[in-house]
C-alpha cells in the first residue's frame, strides 16, 4: 500500500491501556485515523469503536481475521499481551506492515530473534515501545554522558522504584503477576531499564549476576482472619484494601483498568467479582517483588540495578560515576545534577542542576515523544528509529540473562544466549 499525503491510517491491535494511549494520541492530535480495531474484550471494543467512529466491518476480535484483508492501512499498533506478541507480529510482518510494538517484544529469546529476522527480511520497520529513550530527561542524561565533560563512565547505580501500590496492582493482582502466562518481572517491568543501561553505556552487556525473590506478597504474610476478597474481609486497616485503592481515584489510573465504566457502582462490582478485588496475599502471583542485578559491559563499565516494589514513589533514580565527577538523576523530580570532583573535602564542589523539557503525558512525555517519532517515520520523514527492534533486542537478552542468573544462582555470560 502506498503512503500518500493524506492523514495516516492505523490499525490498533489490543485496546487495553497501553494501546489506547498510543492510538488516542495519534487520533486526538489529528496525526492519524484509527481505521481498524482488533480487541477481544467487549467493553473495550465498544468504547474504542465509538471513539474512533468505526463500523462493524472495521472491527475484529481476532488478529487472524483482520489479517485476511491483506495490507489495508499504513501501519499497526500491537499492544496485546506479552505471549501473544510473536503470533500477532509475525502475521503482520508477513503482510509487510510497519509496526509500533509494545514491550516486551516477547518473553522468549527465540521469538524475539524470529520477529527481528522477519522484519529485516521483509524490510519492515518495528519501533519497540521503549518510551524512555524519547523523554527529555533520559535524552538529556545521554547527551551529558556522551559529551565527555566528566570523562569516561566508570560505573552506574540505577534504581527502578516501582511503588508499593503499583506492584500490588500490576504484579500481584494484575495481568503481569504470573511469569507462566506473561513474563518475569525484570523482563516486563524493566526491559525499559535494561535498554537504558545499554544505551547509556554505549555497549552490550558481557555478563550478569542477579538475586531476587517473592518475599512479601504471599500467604505467609496474610493477616489472621483475612478473606480471599477485600469485599468480604474484616481487616479494616489494610492499605491494600481494594476499596481504598481504587474508589478514591475513579477516572484515573489504575482504577481505569478495572472497568470502562468508572462509576462507583461499576468499580464496586469489579472489586467484588474481578481480579483486582482479591487479597494481595492470596493471589496466584509468582513473580519477584524485588530483584537486584549486576552487569559487566563489554567496554568495561559496571552497573548495578535495583528493582523494588518496596518504595513509596514510582520513579527511576540513577547515579553515573565518571572519571572527573558524578551525575545524579531523578526522573520524577525531572532533575539532573552534574557534580565535579574537588581536591579535598573542604572545597565546595561545582554543581550544575538541569531540569530538562517535559512533554505532556505518561512516562515523562515519553509516550507522546515515541508516538510522534513513529508517525513521522511512517509519514516518510528522515527520523532515527531510536528503539528499532535490532537495537531493542539487546535489552531482552539482558533481562533473560538476569532472570536465568537469578533462578540458577550463578553468573551468566551473555555469549551463552547470543
């Protein structure tokens, strides 16, 4: 299909929260029309169909049925569940589609490689949703490091602070609670961070060790007398009581995950009957609630990564230690400090503070930045695909290796996987 000067036409496969963020941005900013929709959930399908003004002939419940039409639009947004990505993406690549693909590419390394190889063979462009590369904060940090103003990087401390309520929502009660049906925690939540580390270090990883457990969100920590569901529980001071978690924030994430209808009645019904009303100590979750990893990179840089659900804030903090100074960053505060070393402890260090530009939207504007770049690329503009699949696959190798190191309790050499 030839791309003309008319408004771009996109198909959305998976109208959950992530897919809707991307599609809604393109639609609301009048950059593209959403001309086809694939979504199995009846409520999400109905809402998206109405918003994008689609008739029944342009709405499907299964990607396989949509693909029978051939190539009928300019590009696809694929935002289905992790273990569906391979099937859904390979079908699209066979038709020659360019794709915006939600991360992770796949929890399985062979599937990641298969997607990459078919994309290259068919000359299809895949932009993986590693949105942090498209934020002002992380782009600025990358420029500071690459400028060499503090010399070479020696080592990095990087923290992903998941937030206690967030891990309970997404990784205990939610879609990504069980690695048997989705991904490991470090893959699902932190392939972003693996991507940041290899990008900032400007190197592939060489080896990794990792430790982590599911320590807290299990039956051992259930209060005596607690029930299977919050609506039937008499423990009144539990901070994870779903009624405390979701009802006060109706209309906002993560309450919006429970139901398309955000009325109190609908949310209470979802809490009483759906997965988000279950006791956090009695779910079928098996992913870690905290994990640490140490990476050695091919260029000699060492990095420690700490992923934890035992934080109050949801943010990423980082310290980059260089030959002549250190860089400290907090992406929630949108603050980067550049600190030059001094000759002695009495001397005041030279500190430069930078507050990068911030765009609207989630992930510090990364979602918007990603979508703008994707649309520009599809439109034919000469833009760099910062998260092209051939780049993004490295983060998945790192996440898979880290999980292997954790499970097998040993150092894993990347060459074992490559």
